[in-house]
C-alpha cells in the first residue's frame, strides 16, 4: 500500500504512507501530520479505523491511546520520569503509554 486514502464528504484525502509521521486522535476525530509539515485536522475517522489500515505496515505502532507513530521518524526514546516515556522526532514529542513501552522496545530490536 503506497497511499492512505480517506473519504470525507466531498473530499478524498490521499496521504503517501511514507510521509505520515503520526496520527493523533482528538475527540473522536483524527489529525494526520506529514513529514512535509502539512497537518490535516479533524478528519471524521476513529483512531481504531486508521490503526487497522496503517499498523499492517511494520513502521507504524500505536504508542498511546491517542497516537499512532511512524517509527521511521523517531530519533530517540526518552524516559522523563519513572512512568513517563516520549518518542522524540525532529518536530515532535509524543507520549508512549506504560503498557506500550516494553512492546515498543521489543519491536525496535527487530527493526533493521
């Protein structure tokens, strides 16, 4: 799959998969942030729907109940406190839930 295609009312949004940095859920809708700096806000999709599409690709990982992250854009993972981790990219800091940290570390060990 090369593109994520989302229909909304009279619009069809086409997002190149490789350019999606992260997807954020806010109040039952999603925002998609691209590597070009473009951000498309408030699409009427649930994070679950987007997760079912994107997480088939090994690069995408649901790191928090509100975020799906493209691991190709992560530069480092930082522990801010005993129970607080963040994925850091060139233009973002995204929280990682405690239950996802171990799974993420295991996944990162498998990424070549």
